[in-house]
């Protein structure tokens, strides 16, 4: 239930376009660590670092194997989506946690109804 395929299906169902998914995937490093201990190492990092003009980004996320790692991926890919749309579509950059958290909630609601 918690794997890369389920993640992809969820993200492509109204959150990301296929093109965005591919773009973000190319910038994501997935590591196999215990998400109960290492949560704060994950993130979406802008390039250049500390610049006001974001031109690219990369992500560090856990390999998906349980609910927690799934939620971290949903959260960080959503940050990446907001960066993508800022860089490529000129949308104002939303640095808040609002949309990433909303997508986590959306996923939790979805699995409750299955
Ligand atoms: Zn966040």
C-alpha cells in the first residue's frame, strides 16, 4: 500500500501534472533511513542557497515504505511543486506550510475512505 506507485498515483490525481512529477523526480534523492528518528533531515532545498532568486531546487526524501515516509514525500513534493510553478510559470512563491499540510490531510482522508 505504501510504495512509489501509490505515491505517484496520488500525486498525479489532481496535485501534480505528469511533467511536474518527472521534473521533481529528477531532483529527488531518496534514502533509506528510519523515519521515526531522522525526520528533520528531509526537505526541499532551493538553489542557489540563500538567494532571493530561485532558479532550481533539490529534495531529500525517504524511500516510501510506510505511512510516515509517504507523508514526508507528499509534503516535500508539494514544496517542490510550488517552487516549480514559481520558476517555470512565474507564480508567486508560497513558502508557507499550508498547501503541503493540506495535501497530507488529503492523503489521510483518502486512505480512511478506502
Ligand atoms: Zn514544509
